[in-house]
C-alpha cells in the first residue's frame, strides 16, 4: 500500500510542526523511532548511488549549487555520459551493495531528444535488477509519461526550502514550477522523491514550512531526502554558518513523524558528519543513505567508513529498496 494510506495526515498546521521541533530531544527521538518501527525495520538501511550523468553548465541560479553556470565554481560543464558508461557505473554500484541507482543531470528541463538516451539508461539499470531514479529538473506531463513508459521507478525533484525562503535562494524557477513537476510525476504513476536542503541560512520556521509543504501534499513523497548544505566556493551561500548538528537531527525526526510511511533519506552532507550524528539520524528514522565516492559532484564517505559504522551500530543494508511499510504488509 502506498504512503497515501488514510491513517496518514495531510492537514499539518505550522503550529503542529513547530510543537514537534520544540519537544525535548529525548521525547522527539522516542516518538520518531516509535513511528519508524511501525513502518520499517529499524535496523535496515537502504543503499542508493547517485551519478551525475551530465555535469555543470546549468542555467539556473540555485544559490547552493556548484553546477550553476551563473557562479564561478570548481565544477566545469561536461557533456552527457554515454549510455554504456552509465550502465557500467551502475553495475559497479550494484556490486558494491546499492539497490537503487539515481541519475542526475544539470538541466533546467530536459529536451525531448535527450530523453531517448535517458530512457535507455533507465531500461538498462532496471535490467541490472536495481530500482531506478532520475533527477533532471522540470518535466512536462508528456515527458513524465515517457519516463514512466521506460520503467522509471522514482523521479527526484526537491522543493529545497519553505515557500517564504525560496526566493532568497533561487530566482530562475518558481516554487509553483516545482510543485507542477511533482504533480506531473505523480499523475504519470511514478513514485515521488522530494525533500530539501537545510543549512542555507534559513530559520527554523523555514524548515517547518518545507516539511509542512511536503506533508500536506495529496500523497506523501515515497522518498524524502534531507540534505545538509555542502558549501562550495563561488556559490552565494559559501561561508555561511553551519547548521547545528542536533537541529539537523531534529529535522530528520520531524520529517519522519509527519511522513512516517515515507523513506527519509540521509542525503548530502554525510562526509561532514561524525559517526554520532549519523547514528542519531538513524535513530530519528532515516532509512536510506547514498553510497559511492561522490554525490553528484561532492565527496561521500568511503565505503570502509560506512561499513565500520554499520558494524558498530548493528545496522544492515537491505537490498530491497523502499519495502512495503510494515504496518500495511499484513493487509496485502
């Protein structure tokens, strides 16, 4: 059963979510972990790998992004990878333990002609026995249907932050543009992967607003990535004060409480987190991480570090991505 079950709320007020953030830390963690256990195995974490198949040169001005052509960053524009090269990388990721393969391209929106190669990639990754995910910017309804026909499992399109703070970070596409793409993806029958980025100088009220937007969608996103900003020299947010680690953990916990049947993904920023912060995120309900040497253009923790942390925590990797939530298994 999808995450639209009638026992899930879609009417969260900001005051409700603010009250969760204000809970004593131990109470918040207990509540988040209790809900996580109702829907998922608390000692399993799903592994994904994210590959940048078309890097740099993006015309957008997202203030956090090293791939924007608007800023002078170390990332340079490259051509799209060949289908064969992408599938070779996917096989390596599968053999390293990833059960989902995500492919990202630095486009504002894909041209129809570019979708031919993308659809071949999706079909090839699926043939390797992995779940497929694509993130390519804004989509039309026709493009979303075409990706569905190729067998795409998930489409990622983050809302990034609250409606109020959004304009401080991005001007080249609107908040509504993002919501429209999510609607096209949902209508096409593709699972939605949608979350945001924290640590961009936003207030807690903006983290509340972001989670309210996600939790009050007609259907919760099946995947909710929570990213810690990775600062890149040359971007407008470079040099900003880092978000407190316990505030980040609180954000993960509140995301789990308001969307308990969704897989909350501990995404960008793990390289900068110590083991204790990551362990608290798993306790707060994070059920997935990205593995591999890079997360698009930024460093990711080494496999040896992840393996050692999992061994210390008694956490195991599942090769079955986004399993049916526990609460609904008996009803199927």
